[in-house]
C-alpha cells in the first residue's frame, strides 16, 4: 500500500490539498502542466489573499510554503498519461517535458538579457514580454528559469545554432542535451484532481469590445494588474496610456458565484486605489438568490454603482475614452456612459484537456463538461472511480472559500487509502508549518468541521449536476 497521493493541478485547491496531506504524514506528488505552480489566480497567493473574506487568513497556500516541505514533489511541465490499479495501489504514468535548465540556476538573469527571442508573456496575461528563456513569475516554484523550446531558435539535440544563453551562464545550468521529454511512473494510494478552470472566450462577444481596444480587458487580466509582481506593480492602469483610470466599468457576463465574487473583490480593490467612479453592469442577478450588493464588502461598498443592464455595444469616444451603450433593464430605456477602463468579467468553463484527463482517470463528466462528483458525507468530492477525488472549480464554478472546503474534504477522503496511521493527523496548521500542539490541531479540526457544516447545503446546490 502506497503512502503517497497524486495531486493533479498546482492551483489554490491543489496546493492546499498538498500541504494538508504532507502535514498529515503523507508523501505528495503535485502534477502541473505549466512551468510553475500557482494556477490562474497565482496573484492571490503572491499577495496573501488581497482582501478576500476567508475564515483564516492563512488558509490560502503560498508557493513558499509548498517549496519548503520536503514530502511534496513538484513536477511541472508534466501530465498524467495513464492510471492503473485500485485505491491504495495505483500506478500513475507521467510524462514530463524538459526545462533545459537545471536546479543549480541562480536566477542571475544574464541568459534572459542575451536571448534574441521576444514573446508575449502568457504568465502575465500578455501585458509584458518574455524571452525564450525566462522566469514565469518573480518567485516561481521551481525557482529555476525555463526554456520554451517551441520558441527557442534551437531544436535539440541535433540542432543548436544559438549558444548565447549557454555561453552566458556562469553556473552551467543550461543543458540542451536533456531529453525533450521523459516518461516514468509513481506509485500512489489515491488521487486528487484540482486542475481548476478556464474562462470563456470573450473575443467572439463583439458587443463588449474585447480585443478591439487595449482599455477593454478581462477580469483575469485585471487580476494580473493587481499582482505585486505584475506589469504595474499592483495598480490597475489603462494599457493604452499606462495612466490611472478615473472611471471603471465591470461588466458581469455570467451569474455564477465565482464571477460575482471576483467582480466584487475587483470593485473594492479599485476603490482602494482611490478610483472613485466604479460601476458594475450586470444582466442577471447572482445565482442562489443572493443580492448583488452582498458581494461588496467594506465601508466603501456604497460607492459602487450597480446597474442592471444589457450591454449593446462599446465604442471609442472623444478623448480616447470608451462609451458603453446599454439598455437599462430597470427603467427599460437605452443609456450610455463613458469610462476610461472596461473590465469584462468572463464566465467559467472546464479547463482545456479535461475530457482527455477524465478518460485517463476513468471518471465521468457532468453535462456541462466538469468532473461529475458524488455526494458522500455531505460533500461532493468523490468521483465515479474509487480512490479518485476532485475539488475546486474542476467540479464547477465556485468561490475560493468553497474550493478550500472541498480541498479539506478531499484530503479527508484520500488519506484512508494510505493506511490507518494517516487518519489521525488530518488537519495542518494553516501557515504552512507542521501541526503544533494537540490543542491547536483540535481547534483547527473544529474550524474545518464547522465550515464544512455551514457550506454543506450551499455546496450541494452549487455542485448538483
């Protein structure tokens, strides 16, 4: 019987699961398809929550906390290609692509300076540029640089005409003789799937103006602007002028709690930046009967103007501002307003490649394409295959609080497959350190149990497919 758990996905839910599993005494293998862990909302992990309303500030995992736990093996640029066996005795076949940079890299940045290839930085929502050899984040995990071999001038091992980075590396960390990819196995007792979400493609929605003007951005792009390591150092700016906007509109295109939660957070962050004119335009109220204003928190919440309207079109006005035309659904009249920055809050859809992954895992998908989960003990993290659990937005749209609750539930379900000795130390201290006194462990177990009880009915409604 294996003492390891495979966690697929290095976002918020996956990393929280990994930390709790490791602190319970299990070994953990984290699979992440990108070059660093952190997921799409890595900015939240960089800034410690950024004003999110969480029961414990340290519930959010941090990249640094994961990096310092020896029982967590992080495999980036990696994917699962096969899973055989049964609970307690799975064999996972994994394929990993080479970074072409070893872990002796000291991040001196000279290689990046001499690289001749320039590409938009997908890790910064395209606001900045990167080289073929680059660091995905300011403090990524793993910390070494990585070479995007698809963009690199070299085609190793037989064609390596460019040696600029190799010649500049004083620690000899760059190795083009690495195999382009390798396949290997890991024995695990259970699996937790936490591959997160993708957002809906806004480019086909012409009325919002996304893709036609640089000052119409998506909510994920705004998230990167708020990141301390982002292009603007944490401030929302107009991409066209690199200046602070005075009037911002947030258009909510989806009625899920996920979209409303982050839109509410973004509105409050804009107010904190001393942007006084913030308008939220929504066509449909939040699902579950929630009041739109309930997603705004803090003394400045009344400053946000809420407009129930249907966007008709966006156009450039005089002075480079943007004019938003919409139908006011309360007054049943056409209206317009000018803004300096428009944020389109995209909806949530299943992550790319989830269909292939569910086939490999042998689990079912729901009708909307997310992983189908089964209710057990009041939560829905069990899949159709015993020993395989799913948490976070891979089950369907939900906010961070609910993702963390599911993460805790998935850990509780995954541990018993590893043996009885793992069942007693279920909950780790939320600051990333190992569990302390029995009293502290009991207190944290009580917190998790209480939160699971509170969220049970809400989760059941949200995840009932």
